C-alpha cells in the first residue's frame, strides 16, 4: 500500500535566536544581524493557507520560536483553526521555565522537538556557543516529564560529536524521547559558504560506523531512531533507520516540500522547481505503485532539490538502491570526496518507503 503525502508543514516564524550554533544553517545572517522575523499577522495568514491546503500538523521552527512573545497566541490560533498536531522545534532555553512550558501546553502545544548536540555541558555548550545551554535543556526535558508530555530530539552529528554517541544515548535513556533524529552535518543553506572549521565532515564512513555501533547497543531502548543525510550503504544492517529525501514526503513527522518552497522561497522558485522536476522526473523519481497527482508534484519538487544538492558517485551506478537513495551532498563531493561507498548488488528496490513502512 502506498502511503499518503505528509499532512505536516513547517512554518519558519523567524530567524532570530538566543544561541549561535557553529553548524547553524543561518549562522552568517545571525552574525551579520540581517535575519528577519514574520509578524503575528503573517504567521496566522500562513497557518490559514496551510489549513486550506489540507494540512493538519505544523512545526513552528525558525532559528528559535520560543523567544517570540506571541508564540502562545499563534499556538492557540493554530488549534482554533483545526490543527491537530502542533509542534515547536526549540533549543530548550526558554522551556527550562516550568510555567512557560505549561503555558505552551495550555495554549494547545502537542509536541516538542528539542535540539541536543552532546552528552555533556562542555560539548553541547561549545557547539551552541551559549554557556549553560546544556543544563537548561536538561531542565526543559525534566519539565516535560513532570508534565507527562512526550517529546522528540534533534541532534546534528558533526566531526566533533560523532564519537560521543555512546554517552549520548546513555543520557537519553532516562528521558525516554518518543523519537530521535540524527542529522548528519552537511553543507546546506548558508553553510555551503563555511570556511574550514572543526564541525566539517571529511569522511562520512566513520560517522556511519559510529551510528551503527550505537544502534546495535541502544536501538531497543527507544521507540524510533532516524538517521538523515547518509546513504543506505553507510548504514548496512540499519537500513530501516535511514531517512532520505525520497522517503521524507511520506513521513508523518516530516514536511510537505511544496509548502516549504512557497513559504521559504516563494512561488517563482516553486515554479522553477516544478519545471525542473518535470523534466527530471522520468529518469530520477522512484518508480512504484499508483500515486496521487499531488504525490507526483511533491516528487517533482524533490527531483529538483536532489538534482541541485545531491550527487551519486560513479560506484552508485551499480547499486540496486540507487532509485531510492539520493547519494551524498554535492558541496561535500566537490570539497572532499573521501567517502568510500559500497553498492548493494541484490534485488532492485524502487519503493522509497520499502525499509520503514
């Protein structure tokens, strides 16, 4: 059975932030002071548009949504117009305050996605550039546990913290997050312009091994662990944990790419993406089952995004999963290209949700 396109969309409410993570997609704009935030009216307008588009779940994101004074108000509005699942993606600094957590829950918040990047204050605080951010995040998770409220975790895996995964999972065992997303650092948005620094990944293979070893030890302790921005062949034996851009459009807790393009880049870029995707679709998109027209449109957008951002290496041409694996980041290939990939040679798989349905 072919799943339906996700009913969730992401709403970037603004790019101001109370942290300065060294791997942040928008670090350059933050350092220059050129970030822009939406008004309350603009947020409500986009929520209404998304509801008319059939969306029932929203992730409030940005850089940091909780520094907005109107966050409870827009959460209440989202609930009022029919959003059943309302999530905030946050670094947890503001949510170290128990009363603030309760205020958001009373407003209608149903999910929280915390950003944790290390198992110690030294590592996490170094990556966020805010002393004390680790302790505040742990306090925020404690608050959610006291309120009997489930949450998820995002972690950016970089050259600095991939060896910390054993301690990281050991820490999270006592908090019991509903899901963990391991986001392997890759050049995207403004990070493509980054100068050489210590978060840069020069070889993805050791990171894949470190994640695989941690999954061998800890996977049974968690409901769900997702790994993003790694090809399947670096996670052999754990393919069901890998999430690619082809799978993303069918994941319940991921975002609609069409609304993402409209709100982040505008209709011109969406039109260009659809036009490029239309030309690329016949040779790029996974070929499986009967999909809706909207699914084809989402695939076209993904075709364009994958074509411009991802790359298959020559060895990938031999791989039986090449139809559902976008490969690795083009900017990485251009700069380093040190990762040795090992193609699959068994039966060809064309269904992008084969491993996690």
